[in-house]
């Protein structure tokens, strides 16, 4: 049997649809330093480092799902020119992980803590990951029935859950803009360019017709600001930066608000010690933030799955959301007659991950082209992408595929 036949879904539903011309569009992104994103990042880092250790010791990824992370915010006393944390940030990393194999112990807790500290040091430039954060690792082995499903795989892993994955292409102009705003703010030389801008950046974009309003929250860091005038100057610089990005994305008349909750007094400004609201203002949890495309898009099909931290071998709650997006992107890239595509994959526990119980594809064609004209091509692209699912393991472990 060919790979395409092996990958052929038991049921594929292909329908035509019109790209909606909605008068209102809402898009959000929670940036690297947001407490929810921190939880996603640490859960995914934990899974990736476990997978690397399993590979190193046993030449395969062992069963784990460490997608339950919780951040309890600390307490802080921010001031211009400095400030301090008065209570640390508490981070709980929990889930299921194989800690022993063939009499050999795997240092699960050490892997979790070392990887988390390393991520925090690399991504939050004003946070002291040794002093300001306490870690609690709470893992146990998986249940016997799920371990059996995981271990029964031969060439193709078996789905360890009955779940749904969704994806679409292409991104809208607003979606691309919102993603770019946060990535550009946090992609700068953090110490050399505007070090007062913390990594806790949240972007909300609202489009009404061609009019766009961007509300950006950015945690300012007190040690880099001498007084409130410096704070206001940084806000102005950030507003100019975001307005310029909006113009580059084709939104010439955008309205940009920065730290819209600020009051008139110094105590009513979004001033922090560490550049994240996790120090005092907010808590976090895996799965409450960005989907696998990096955005929160209520106007689009979305999955509620928390992809970060799930195992990259058989957990369809992770794999199918990536695969669905890649199928939609591949269809749009390969077929010039397709303007947009949406994909939904439904798994059935115990079935090969390359054979969903249902694939639903919605395709918008250009100039009213009948869907029958491209059906064969769409089915071939879908089968090819499904057959590549096992190769996603390497991309997840290498960190090439983002989940938040």
C-alpha cells in the first residue's frame, strides 16, 4: 500500500464556501512575557527536553503529556529607577511523564526546572530566574491503558485521544499585523534598543471595515526609567513604532493606544520590576492564550486544545492542529485557483494518526470555479500532508514548529 493510501482518511468531506467579508474582525496575541504564554512556553520546553533525553537514552520518545502548567503571580514594589519583588513567582509544571525505563531513571524534575530557567533567562531580560521564581514539578506516570496505546505503534503512531484539530489559510491582513507587532517588539535587541519595554506585550486588533484600532499593553521596566516623563516618552516611541508597522501592513489610518489603563499619577502607570505582569498583576495557565498559529482569532475556526506540552508522537490535540493548518496552507500554495481554505481533522483514539476519522475541507475558489475541478488535487495534497505527520516529531523536538 502506498503512503498516500495509508494516509487516506476514512472520510473526507470537501465543500465550497465564500470567504466572508465581515465588517468586524477581532484578533489578539499574548506576547512572550504574558503569564499564559510563559506557561505555554515552559510546558513545551519541558516536553521538548524530555523528548531529547528520551531520544538520547532510548532512541525514541517515551510517553509523556506535560501540558498542565500554572503560574501564580508574585508580589512586587516597582519604582522608577529600580524596584523589587517582595514575593516570588510560583510556577507549577504538572502532567504525566515516564520517569523510569528498563531500570534506568530519568531525571524528570531536573529536566523541567533547568529547561524552564533557561527559557526565562533567554526571553525575559529583566527577570532573575534564579531569585524571582520558584518551581514545583508534579509528574506521575501515565495510566496503563494509554501507555499501551502509545507502545502499540509500529511505523505509524496511534492516536492517544479522540480530539479535533483545525487550521486555515491564508492569514488576514489584521492577523498578520497583530502577529508582527508583538514579534517585532520582542524581536528587538532588548538591552540595546528600548530596554524599558518589557516582554509582556499584549496586542488586540479590531477592524471595522478598513479602520483599525490597535490596543497594545506593554509592561515598562522601572530600572530603565528615571521618572514619569521617561515613561511617557517610551509610550510615545512605542506608539510611533506600532503605527509605522500598521502602515507597512496597509493600514494607513490606524488608531493606536498604548497602556490604555494608565492613570494620571505615577502609581497608576503600567510600571514593573521584571517586564511581566506575572510579578504581581496576573496569573497564567497553559492553553488560555494563543493557538498554534500564535493568535487568538474568535472570527475563525478555533480549537480549545492546549497544544503546548503534549507529546509530539501521538497526541492529536497537538499534532492535528499543526497538520490542519499545514493542509490548508499547502492547498492555497499549490492551487492558484484557491483563494482560501479551512481544514478540520477529527481523530479516533487507537487509530493511526495518519488516518483521521474525519477530514472536513472548506475551499473558496476564485471566479466561481466549481469545486469538482480541483477535487482530485485537493485530495492528493491532503493525503500527502497526512502521510507526513510522523515527520512532525522531529520538528517539534527541534523547536522548529511553534505551538503558541
